[in-house]
C-alpha cells in the first residue's frame, strides 16, 4: 500500500524561528542525529554559504520526514520580505502550512501578509506559537490578539505552563478537558450548528469524537486554525504539533496511474552548471527518459530523477503523484511551467511584484558578457529579478524588493561567478494602465503589412490589480489548429506574445490592469497568389508572433495610457499626545489618511503613502513620536500620477 504524502510549508515573519522549527521536526522524526543551529550556520535547510553567514533563509529548501503512515515533504521558506517571491512560488504546491508566530513579538507585518494569502487560497494552516521559553513570552493570553489581528477563528489545542522560563511546557488538551471541549464546540458551531446541538444533547464525553472529526474537517477547509505552543529550541510542544500535522492537515496517496500533472516551482544549477527543476506532482508519474513539453519549448528528455526521502533527495527511477522531485535534463524548464495537464489549483501570484529597480555594473569592463550570463542564470532561479537591458546606458537593470536582496545578488555574483559588481542608485518601478478603449486590425494580404496573418485586437481598461486578461471573440474555427494543435495552445501563445509586448508601454513601463480581446483572426494555408503582386506565403506561428505586437501597440497608442506609482499601506502606532505632529507629517508626504483610532494613551494611524516616500517617514518617525512609534508597511497597490509622467 502506498504511503500518504503531505507537502507542508513552514511560513513566518523573519526571525520567528521557522528554520529552527524545521530542524527540530527533522530531529524529532529521526531524520538527523544532531540538531543544527541557525546562528552557527549548521541547519539542514539553510545550505547556501550566504544563508549560513547571514542566518536567514534566502531560497526555499525541501526536506522530508515520516510521521506515522504519512511522508511529509517540508518546504522551509524565507521570512524576510525581500524574498517573498520564494514564498509565492511555494504556496501553489502546498497541501498545508504551519504558520510560526513568536510568543514574544506576536503578530508581525509579514504574519499578516502571509495569513491573507492563506485565506485567499483556502490553504489549511496550523499555528505554532514559538519561543514560549523566552523572557516576555505570552502563552494562551496572546491568542485573542492573534485572532483579532489576523481576523481568523483560533482554537487553542492545549495549555502552557511556566512561559517565559527555560521550563516552559505545552500540554495538549483532550477528551478529559471540559473547558477545552466546550470552547471547541462553540468555535466549530460557527460553521456547523449540528456539532453544538450534538454536544449539548450528548454531553462532553459522548460528543468528543464528533467534535474532533468536525475540527479535522473545518481545519482542512481553512475555516478554523488550531494553535499549538512550544519552543523550537528546547523541543517543547513539538510532539503535539507533529500529532496535529498528522491528524489535521490533508494527506493523500495521489493517483500515480492518472494523467501526468505537475508544477515546477524552483530552478537551481548543479555543480556542473546543469539545470535542475523542482516539481510537485499532483497526478501521474514522470520517469527517466520521459519526454516532457514545457510551455512553448521543445520536448526535453528527463535524464535523472531524485525524490525527497529521509531528509534528502534520493536518486529514483520516477517521481509519482503527491511527491516532490528533482528533474534533470529539462533545459527549457522555467519556474511556473506546468508538467502535463494543468492542475486544477494554480492560484497565480499571491504577493505584489517588486517595486524597485537598479542597474548592475561589472567592476571590470571586460566582464559585461559574463555578467549577462550570470544574471540570466539567477533570473532562472528567481524570475521576478526581471532583467532589462537599458540600451541607452548599456546597462542591465534588475527588479528588487529591497536593499537586502541587492546585497544577496552582489554576494552571489562574487562567490558563485567570481564577478565583482556595483549597483547604481535604486529607483521606483511604475506601471501603465490604458486610459480608454481602442481597437486595431491588420488584414491578411493587405498592402500594409508583410505578415501572412490577420490579427484584430481590442484593448480596454480592467479593474485595478487585475493584471492582463486575454479573451477570444471570434469563430473558433478560424484558429490555425494546424500550427498550434489546440485552441488552448493558441490562447497560451497569444497570451505570451501580448505579455511580452506589454513589458514596455508608451512611457517605457509595464502595461497591466487591462483586457485584451482578439476579435479577428485569419491565416493562409495554400500557396497561390493573393491580392498582392508577391505570392502569399503559408501562415506560420512566426506571423502571429511578429504581427501581434504591431497591432497591439497601435491599439494602445489610440487608447493612451496613464502612468501609476506604487503606494504603501502604512500603520503607525504612537502615543496619543503625538498624533497631531504625525498627521501633519503624513499630509506633507502626500499620504491619504483614515480617521485615527485612539484607545486610552495610544493612537493608531492608517494611511496610503507613495512608496517613494516611505523611507522619509521612517527617518522622521523617531522624532515625531518621541522614539515610541511603531511603523508597519505593506504593498498597497498603485495610484495614477498627477502631472508629467516619468519616462523609462
């Protein structure tokens, strides 16, 4: 009988202890014989030299361990916001999550961002309140704050004793704890009143099994969040957490004989610079020597397979449904590529794109080509680096989330590629949105274009933050099936052509938040004379690929675009007596503020502020609040720029 598989993510704000918890789980399950240390750089999942030196997770790492009859593939993700793209890619291949919260710091900015994404995806999650042995730790008393700040229903799965001391411990509650059962019944009744009725009718003893089954069902639907407490350092609470992972999160054996269906979520280079693709298999089996077609690339042959077992990747002849594996030989593979059929999930991007940009310059002029190759390999591993050639300045520019990411890129280039580089000044990345609707058309065999295809496109504004939506609005029998094989392949190809064109709009910025409708399509399959003097050639994919950008930009020029700047949602906690000065400063910085909230001697200000001015607010905050202010920022979308537009 095949073992059940659970692909589990460990998520947290930076320094909440998720990598230490990963190490403790591997140790508790017998995968490693000695506990590693983040500070000493000896943990199993922080394997990069840079991760070990800095004591932070930069790249997602996979490890495996058994829990009863379940094999858990654990993905340890970065907590620092500069590397949120790694978390984004992991979310799409997970079955469940352990969200780590510090018992000292409580809910932190990244905690809120992660929970919003988990709720949006309806991914089941357990909470692990870590560091209960630290001075200042709060036990069960902090759950009310967690529930209020994260806006989620929480169930405490036990009680904490001696919090804030080395002897801190967690005891799981069970059928003999009447207070726990009553609270569980009340919480579960919010989604199932029958459970409360059964509890009232049958009494605590008789109804416990039914309540426990209800807890499992509601946890897996993302309707309730069980909370465990402990210390990854001492091991307190880890065994109850493991029991909760086994019981409460959804594991499955998968269908190894079903259609091949998987998703590539990570790319790395091996010791010989060969490309290695990490794949999560949802269905079917991929074997050595199988040929896989990924995206628009040619079919590549799988030359080797490794599957995560016993903490590490082990060479195997195949990777099956439910497993995470490493595939060699896929030279065309990119992050986000689907293997075989499309999975039913596929949530798309959950976190905002990078809003900063900087030029990378080789210290030695003769290293320009080597730098271009090295950055290309880094972009394979992190597509959101977004390489862009600045032809005017002859520079390569990269997209960034923050200054720490810039330091990591610089160190990686020095250590892995022996390249010394410097960065130019970091600037903001803007976007363009269509200002109105417009259409353009180029007709096959007309004298206005040399391509053997008809393409008609309409561009119109879409909702904010909706991205680019592509639609077909013509008789599907006019799709050139002999070129693209299926209507789905044609739609995918046209979407790629459009997205590539929209990388640079009328002012040089990426175009987004719009709907593009293809309302005319035509092709020529024969070899006779057309209306022109020159013969009309048989239509190929190149005709659509080359003509689409011309038609699309004609429509966009007619519609016009508006350049928009990134804005931040800011939350400032400060003494009530300092609120006036802070409000004045926010107004001067161009912020749109909400009515302040005051509770006793403390006030909270919430505002939307242009991202370019956040640093200025950070610098002013200590003086404005007497050193007692706390600032949280998160991406707040984009807003139109008034006045002249910046040009890229």
